[in-house]
C-alpha cells in the first residue's frame, strides 16, 4: 500500500479509472504519510476526512459507471492561502488564526468539482511574503532534502514551501501554489519538482488571500510536467467574480503535450548571466540548451535589457499593493482582535496589527505605505510602474525572435534554514530570475534539471508568451524526458 | 532618500501598526538598505513611458444588472458575514465606543 504514495496525479487518476486500486486506498495511503511527516511541518492543519470523502465519491462514481473528473481520486495539498469552506484559512499569519471561511475559493472549488480531495492546508511564508518559508507564524517548513553528509534543515523555498516540501517528500502527489514574484517556481526548483505559474488571469483570484493583486496567480506544483498540465486544466477557467479573470477557453494542455520542438525557437537572455550565480546553475543552463536543441529547437540569443531593474521595481510594487490589501485586517470583521482595557478604535487597530502581523509582513507594509505616501508616490511607485512597462516591453520585443525563453529558476540551490534571516535584501535576490515574468504576467514554469555537487536539486525555468502555457509545458516536457530526474530525498522524517 | 526613526514612526502610524522604540530603531537601517537598493530605478530612462498597472490586456466587463446574480456574492448572508467577527452583537460588528 505504501507504494501508492510514489504515484503522481496521472498515475493515480488512470489507476483509479482502470480499477487497479481504489481512490480510498490512495487517500488512506497519503493520509498516513502526512500523519507520519509532522517533522517537515508542511501542513498547518490536516483534513483526512475531506480526502476520504472525495475518494469515496470517486469510487462510487466509478461503480455507478459515471464519467470521472480530471482529478478524480487524487488527494492534494491546498496552500493555506485559498479560502476553504469551514476549514481554517490563515495565510500562515496569527492575524487570521481561527478564521473559518464561509465560502470556497474558485480554484479549490474547481479542483473539488474535478474530483480531487484535500489532505490538508499547507504551510507557507506569512501572507506569501518570503522566499524560504521562515516567516510563517506556524513555524518553518523543512525541505525533505539535505546536503549530502549533513543534517542541517534546508529551506524548501517560499512562499509555497509547504507545497514544495509535501510534494517532494511524496506525502502529497500534487499541491496548489501561488506565485506573486516566484513563489511557485523558486520552491519547485529548491525541491526537485515542477511548478507552473500560468498567464495572469488564467486562475481566478476569488477566495485567494490577496498579497499583490496585479501579480498574484495560482498554479499547480507536482512531480511531472504531465501532472502540472492536468491539474492546471482543472484549476483554470473564467470566473466572473474576479474582475481580472481571463474570459478564454481553457485549452486541453495535457492532450496537446508534445516534446517535439521542431520549428520552435528558444531564447537565451544574456542579462540572466548575473554576478553571484552559482557555476553549477550556469552549467545546468548550458545543459538545458543542449536538451532543447536535441528536442529539435533552435537556440537564439536574446536581450531583455531591463532585467536588472525588475526586482527593485517588484519590491516597490508588491509592498505597495500589499499595504493596501492588508489594510482589511483591522480586528473588526474577522481574525484577531487585540483590545487593551479602555482602548479606543484607533488603538485597537494598531494593537491588533502589531500583535497579528509577523516582522516581514510589517516591513513590507511599511515600505508600501512609504512609497505610496504623499511626496514619494512619483519618485517610487510611478517610476516602478514605468519600469514595469519596460520589463514587459522587453519580453514583447523578444517574442519577435523566439517562442519560449530558457533561464535558470534561481541563482543558487537551497540554503540552510536560518542562514539568511538577518539579511532581507539577500533573501529578496533569490527571486531575481523569477520576478521579470511575474511583472509581465507571463506563463512560467520550473522543471528539475539535476543535482548539484551537494546533492541538492537545481531547476530550469521556461517563460512563454501570454496565453501560451502549451509551449512552456512542451519545452518542460522535453527537458523532463532528457534530464530523467528521478531523484527523491532520502527519508529522515 | 532615506528614513530616520521619526519618519518610520510616522509611517507605522499611517499603517496603523503599533511599534515600540526598539522595533523602530531596528527598522531604520533595514528600510534604508532596501530603499537605497531601489534607488537604482532612478537610472532608468522612462521618458514617454506610461506607468503599467494591468499587465495582460483585458477589458473590464459589465455584468447583467440583476440583484443577487451570483448567490456566493449576493446579499442576505448576514450570519455568514458575521461568522468570524471577533465581536458580533445584535447582527452587527461590535467595536469600541467611538463617540463620547
């Protein structure tokens, strides 16, 4: 029975359909694996009954001869940024501890409608602000990976670090993630799994705790490109409740998958060859080029001249939007209230927010408040929005020369938990390769390439044209087939 | 541009986050490091560039002018709305006395 936890989305779906095993057997196996992995701290709450109920529904539907959904029988982890009806939703913040939404987010509802079940709510960086999963009120998440010959706890990346840790540890076949400035791709790269952020607007943001609304986008994290294609198909779709939702059909990404890249041009942006990037990362990039060439693609050099400015622009735009979005946490409507004896309304706001938000969240709210304040708006926020336009224009011009872009996902492999905690700026630099695609709203994916000399996974990133998730997935598949990355972390938990 | 302790205190007050002296002093160099780093955006020639707020071309839609068109975002859900309130009283959100 433990073998079932080695299976991914496609294998589970197909096995349940064929009757090789029941969905209940699958759910029970993963529930046990989750219960035995408390040391990873990947979950904030577990919901074994939800997984079992969905599994029983899938088994019954099959017995009744009904058509099974795209995710029928697949239990998944749900990042604790998605509102789930009656199940605590915290964004990993004390300020939302105990919050039980009275509604279901569109993305999670879409997944349940497709037959998936929920193993639990996954830990993350608080309000998705972080790149290492060290800002959660509910404790750090540990990566299942360790450096060869050491026992130090490593970062699973962030903010979707509970998701990456769970999927890499085989305690969930797949998980939802959200990506504001790399929060799906960076943790996927750190843990040797796949993750795709679709075009901005593909997945509804309704019911997703807001961080930076012009950037936030949900996507799947799983161990193969096929699994990501299946799950993204189930998550995406037009939603009138989200004003920025794309009113477009969801393509059959899984059905159209092809690793044959003949006629495709792959752009290599010279500006991504940055100082401070590990040699092993640069080597994996070279290897990625060779793999895509082998798949029939033509490799072309391109230029994205404003790459260097994407990250500082992001660290104005995202905090600005966050400072506005997080104004809603006021101790009145939901979540924490801290009301000292005799205090008035204004004191209650300030006390509640002081007690409820973590340090990184406060830091970003203050930066956002500052850059939006009178006298600084033009110098900071407006300038950053103009730079954002230039970053997007760089990509538009690049599409005249190529169909998809290949780059590293991160400048380094995972680092030990705690090693960067006093150095926010160095932490931010971890997302230097991920943020440009976020600012431009483009589909982007990380796929595992190889292990470095420490035995830690390295990822490669593919960035596509707007709405062209297919080419991103196809190029990802071409890399997956050639990298044949079948490494799994050694179990220590 | 850089911030001093007084400025950080003012921003914290605008953001309605109570902060003690220690916290403010700790934040001054942290915020200045970040602000100094984002200064580099000033080097970029943005002549004639419109600031971008929406990345993917999309039009704002009009919905049908129907009351309670989607039950999930419709009215008549007072108990759901109040379900998570720290102090719900008589069908309202309770807050400390505002008017003396």
